[in-house]
């Protein structure tokens, strides 16, 4: 299969944005930076969608990581935020069972963004609870170790909640820039190294 150029990929994104504009009845803005960030992931997804299995060929079995990430993508479809659909899955790695899921949406009793628009403060929707936080809130009890599978990299607040809930591995599709989260992650890594030395 021929790989798409960035220009072709930009056209594909623009087309999808046009479709979404009609679906959501609002303006959708795609920046060149977003196109660059999505390019590699988009190529992989495009090739996966357009790949075919020859007659008689046994399709490849999904790895556990792929399996749980795909479930996170389905969970994201329940999102009620019109800016981003995010899904999160928490897994107990000892049993490989899903123990909680979450998607970003309004708090109980509050109107949904898809119905009344986003509550924007400093370029972030403040009406919704993030998918990862919803997953943590839906845990039935404490676990010694958990894995996260998410459509998006957690923000700083979700990262802190996940680490407190003993999440030791985080797998996600889309990167999310958050300098505070990165500082906290580095601090945890430094502390872990110090502990190992003593």
C-alpha cells in the first residue's frame, strides 16, 4: 500500500472535519500542528482500516493491549463532550479482567455539552469529568496494581488520581500535552530511582 503524504492526510482530515461539522452543527478547526501530530497515527489507522486478509489466511489475533485499547475506543463513543471523545479502561493485570470503564461527560444531573455546548474556561471544557477520573470513581474496591488503556494521554489531575489508584502502566493512542503531568511523572521516576539505590 502506498503511504499517504502529509498533504493527502491533511485533505483526509479536512474531509472528516467537514463531515463532523455537519454532524455537530458547529465549526471544526484543524491546525497544521494537529495534522503533524495525527499524521503517524492516522497512517497506521488508515492502513489498518484498508488492509485485507487473503482468502484462507488466518487473521492475526489481537494482543491484549490492542484488545483493551479497542474497548477504550468503544467506551469513548458514550462521551457527551463535543470537543473530544475520550474513553478509559482499567484492567487488573493479574486476571486480565476489566474492573472499570469511564468516558468524559457531565456530572450527574448536569446538562450535556452535546445539548448545551461546552463550558469553556481557559480553552478547556470545565463541565465534564474526564474519562480516567470516571473510571477511577467506578472502581468497586482498591487494587494493588492496575493498567490503564485510554484513547488519550491523561492530564495532570487524572495522572495523579491514577497513580494514587495504583495504576502502574498507561497505554494510550493520542498524546496530550501537559507540562505539569510531565513534571510529576519525572519526579516519580526520580524518587523510584532513589528508592532502588537505597
